[in-house]
């Protein structure tokens, strides 16, 4: 393969990339796409590189890669403290440049490598025909639940850091036969830089995973936060996994005769599974909706019925993870067919009932049938499934545990495959463990020669929150000593609660009820569940949780815009005590500010200007909080403002172009630029004098 030399750099903490960097050799390419090419990194197993096409590279892309590297979803998720090979989530590792000089050109980034012979697109699992072809009936409804749980857990972890996935669909979520999942194309995600507060928006979307409020939006020109879009797409994905690949808005009947596409049905809110529309019914071969537990059905209702018009009511990813975890814990197994699993609240197997009522229908989980991939599955060795490319590998954005992690090329790793992959039809097998991290051995407690020592980050917090919104920050509890650190987080305020997450050899307890914590071995990694004002923890190394400020629960009598609310988080443990003072202020409304009130261009020489265009610029700044949105409208057709629509949490530069060919034949030109936003309005006078 052809080889090229590049230089790998890590971003500085404050501004820019360090000069120099490590010289590495790339070989390939091993994959090509519209944005760039994927190369293998020589002498670095498990790492690859994405090199962008030259015409795709700009300062915005370079800065987004820097922000991505500087803002990973936590050390305990990315595995940076150990190695990238044992990652639960993989992220861009370093930026690539063409030299080690200060004026080097940005090329792309390095990232972990995934073995695509083990991971396939999600639809290959939730579509029953594909699933039976490659797996027989052994990828059961329990495995589908587990994959859905893993997806929800990863999305929750991403959201906790302020990032968004944006284009969540069946083509960029990969699933392994162990129910492990990986998200690809992470450089298209919406990324928020914690230091600068700048957001890099995603410009892509998939129609049948988009919520109704974003139908018809031009993502290339409009900057839109995709949080609620992610929640809708996550609901669609989970529905597909649990309902044999059927989309929640697939429907039949007179009520949808004029709505031929999924997108059209989404826009009209034609959710057919609750009987809301008498002339709309579910597809003929869809599984019975009653087989879904009431807890999960209530979340689907909030996502697709209430959430259709009120996006804020859609369930958070952490709620999905908690409900799916509960469903897995209470799953039942059919005594007639070992491949039939169903909800714990049902009295009989729904799959058997469907087959009895429809003798000609294909069983979605046939007993004793081996798919083409099952020999490899039985051996629990990372071998390609028949019909797929041998040793195919691509770079990924994320990978979440449950079994096979990021493969090292040319090496099978049977010792690192979870028991979930070792399925033999007709034998009693263990449930797939959603908590089993990829390629990480079970940790055993060391001999307690020294006591645990408590360390808590941050030591204080100052947060802004919208009056009816929520805000979060991460609490990191670390054991600096030995043994197991055990204790409790407590809040003294109703508006300050916890959302729990387990990672890094820690486990979580039962919140305000004070229930004993579960063990790390059976607690899913980074599951986010509401834990109230109290949360028990247990950590060999590190435990993380989110502190959530509920703006709607702040004291109603305090109406001053500059009011400050204070609370205390107390941390008590067998390794010491600590307190985290929390100060909360209401976020300000967006406020329009500009750096110029006039643009005066004197003695413009249009004779030597071949384009007959004079250019200048001004800056629009958000002097408040939230997102400043609005329009920029010149009052003359010879003045252009680019962009003419703004949406920013910080600031944006607006280019002003004076087209002298459209302007009056005069040596003195005057015009105005009007700015109308949700944070006020402004007017900029434009004056140009032309040389005779």
C-alpha cells in the first residue's frame, strides 16, 4: 500500500495546537468517502486515521476537531487512562498535520479502529429476515433489548457532556452479535467546547428519524441544537429494536392514504399503536403492541404522542436506559422455544401466540435454526460472518461495551468476548450482560493495606439555568487510597438532585431510599437514572454522577433577574468528608450587541476591482445567555450580508459586500443594514465614497 508521513498533535489546553508532534506513517487508504479517506496507522494496532479531502478542510473543521479532542465524554468512558484498545467509547485521539512547523496545514485526525466483520449496521439485527439469515433465532428479543439499552446508555453519556449525535440512524449505529454497539462518523456530531462555550453544529440528518418540528429544515444553513431531535431519533431506534424493525409511524388505513412516506406520517403525528386515530391501524405483520411493558409504552407515548407537539416532554436517554435495564432484569423465557423471550409482566409467550394465530407466518426467533454466522458465534471468536468482507475495519466515533470492543488487526480475541456471544441453541445460556465493558477484565478488590481516601471534583460550582429549564454538572468522586470507597452524596435543596452513573470500577445505590448499592459486575456502565436528593456510591477508583439543577423548582418568590440561589452537596464516605457549594443564577435572555454602528468605506477604487465588489465586515455578539437568533436585512439591493440569518450562543462575523454594479452611478453611496433578533434590534449605516 502507498504510505504517507504526517504529524500527530494534541491540542493545548488553552488555544491552538502544539507545534512539533509525533511523526507517524499512514498506509492505504483502506476506505474512501465523500469527506475523506481512512488510512491504517503503521505500527499502531487498533488505530486508524481520517484524512479529509483538501476541498473539505477549513478553519471551522479544524477547530471542531480540536474541540472534539479536548472534550471527550469522560476518562472513564474513553479509557484514556488505560489504553484506547479497552475503550467503552472511542473519540478522536489527535489531530494530523502535514509537518511539524508552526504553519503546518491541518489534514485530519486519528481514532480507534473497529472490526466491521464483527459489527454490522443496526438494521441487520432488528430486521427479522436479515437477523434470521445470519444469526438464526439466537439473537433473541433479550439481545435486542440489550442492544437498545446499550444505545440509550451511550446517548445519555454523550448528552451529559453537552454534545449531540444529530444524524442518529440505522446506518451509523453498528451492533455486534454480543449486543455491543458502536456509533460511527463522530466528526459529524454536534460538539460543544466546554472552554469557549462554542457549539459546532451538525449539518446532516436522516428523514425518517427526524422529529416533526425539523421536517423541511435546511441544516446546511440553519444552526439548530439537536438535543430534542436526538431524543426523538432514539425513541424511533428503540421502537425498531423492540418491534421487529417496524417504524413507529408505519401505518395503514384510510387516515394515511394521502401520506405515502414515513416523513409525511411523522409530520401529521399518525402514531397507530394506541387507537388514537380510528381510521389508522398498525402494519399487518407488526408484533402486538401489548407485548411491550406498560413502562416502555408510557415512554413511547411521551416520545410520539405528547412529544409530537411538545418536544420537551420526550423521554431523556437516561430514562430509556433505566426502563430497558428494568425490562432486562424481569425478562421471561418461553418453556416451548428457548429463543422466545418476552416481558416479565405477560402471562404467556406473545411470540407463540402470534405463531398459533398465523400458521403461515415466519417465526422471528425460530427454535433450533442456525444462521450462517452461528459457527463463529458458538466459538466466540472474532471471525467474519459469511457473506461479509473479510477483516473489514473502519474508524468509529463510539463503541460501547457488552462484549467485543475495538479489534486489533489480524488478531482474534476470544478471551475478551463476553458470555453473551457464546450462544448454543437448545441450551440454557446466561443473559447478555449490558454492563460488561468491551475488553476489560473483571476487577477484583485489592488487599486493604491502606484505607480509602476521598477526593471530590469540583470543589465548588457556579451554574446558570433558564427559569423553566435544567442545567447539569458532573461530580467526580475518586478513591486516592486503596480498598473500596463507599459513601453518599446528599443535597440540601429540592432544586438540586442527582442523576446517577456507574463507571470506572464504581457502583451506584438506590438514591434517596438508601438502598444498598449493586455490584459493578451487574451494573450497566454509565446508565443514567434519577436518584433524587441522595445517592449512595461505591468506587474502587472513580465514580461519576451528574448534579441536576431544576430551574422550575427554584424558590418562586425570588423574582429578581440577578437573584443568587445557594445549595450544598455533602459527600460523606469511609475515606473522609467533603462539601461542594453550589451557586445558581438565572440565565439572562439573549442580548444583541454589535461592534460597529457604521461601516464607512472611503475612496473605494472600483476601477481596479475586477469583481466590482467592495467588502467589509462586522461582528454580532450575544451579550446575554441562551441562543441569539434573528435576521440581517439590508435596505438596498446592492448591499449583501452573509450570513443573512444568525443563531449563536457567542458571536458571529458577518461579511458585508457592496456590489457597485448594482449601485447608483454616484460617488457617494448610502444604505442601512437592519438586524432583528430575539435579543433586540440594531441598525448599521453603510457609507461608501467612490474614487472618480
